[in-house]
């Protein structure tokens, strides 16, 4: 019995020494894996000299096989660089069933700053990826139910009615905020409320001195015709002086229109005193009209 144990120990130690003598090795934990479960792929280079260098390493197909992450995905990579060995571990997950392969992985090692380098590479490894469902489970899968239309809790008619209610609410708020106690509903702003007052204010802003006769009488003519248009609803800006004189038959207006026309068509110049008199005459004309 003792001889058997001694022989067993000799064989055990001899096997371990033989593994250490192998310079390059690789392995996978399984060749049959369910979809979504990782495969452990180990690569190891032994018996390296001190101060070795890894010149180049990578997949033989330049990682084309893992470019589509929906089919193959490398979950993690572990690198272990020891004094006399170098090892890699990849956890590879496959997301498609069927036969697939792990392509060769190569390493180029330069031992002890030598000019001679060694290249090691693994072989193609066939992997069988199967479904996580058994054949019995596959037969029990029911067909998909038809898509059910979602009925919204509202329709277009209700949305239109809601929109109209919101608009009416905003109108009511606007009318309430712009109400005027003196007038029913809200203040009318579509026409001039007091043309006579506005005309007097516009004429008071006209400067009789330190300005040319043309600019003065143009401003006076504009204020005068705007008053006539707002008060009597006639297009005074498009009427001639003759037409305005026939309509009003007023001596003060006739004198004003004659001086305005003499400046406009004959470039006549009036003094500052004469301009003040014409400005007062225009205000007089506005005040005396009903």
C-alpha cells in the first residue's frame, strides 16, 4: 500500500513539472454553453526570462468577430504579468445560438531585451451555444397576442370644447381687467374721443420760432386736417383748399389755407410774428366749430 502512495506522489509531481515546462498554453472552461452565460478563455506563457517584453498581442482577425456586440461580447479581460510568466483571461458571452468559434489569439514576446522574439498563438476553438430553453419549453410557447388599440379617455370633440372654454375664460378675464366704470363694458379705442382737445394739444406743440416756414405750415396743415377728418369724418388730407373752403365757408380757414398754399407752392416765407398769429387763428377755428 505504501508503494502505491509513493508511486502516486511521484506521478503527481512529475505531471506538474511537465505542465510548467510547456512555454505556451490555452484553455476554455467549456465547449458547450447556454446563451448569455460567459465562457472563460485562458492564455498563459511560461518559462519567460526576466525583463521580458510583450511586443504585440491581439486577435488574429483584428477583433472583427466582436464588432457586433449583439452577438458576441467580451465581459472582462484580466492580465497577470509575473516575473517569469504572462497570462490572460477573457470572459466571452455569446448572444446567438448555434455553432461559433473563438479565433486565434497571438502574443509576440521579446525575452530579456534580445533581438530575437517569439510569437505564440492559439488555435480556433469551436463553441456550441445552445438555448436556455429545453425542447419541452419551446413547444409550450404561445403565439403573441394581437396588439390591442389603446383607447384614450378623450376624443377630438371634447378637446375642441375644452379649447373653446379656455378661450372664453381668457376673454372674460381680459374684459374684466379692462372694464371702465364710466362706460359700459370697456373703453372704446377705435376712434378719437375728443378731436377738438387733441387738435389744440397738437397745435400747442408746434414751434413757431427757430424753424422754417415750410416745416411750420406743414405741421399746422397736418394738425388742422386731422382735426377736420376726426370731427366731421371727411377725408380732409385728400381734399384741396378750394373744396375745404366750399365745405366750411369760414373766413379764418380761408386765410390759413391761402398762407399754407403760398408756402407749399410758392416757397413764401413768413416771419415768426406772422406764424404766431396763424397758430392762434388755427386754434380759434378749432374752438369755434361745433
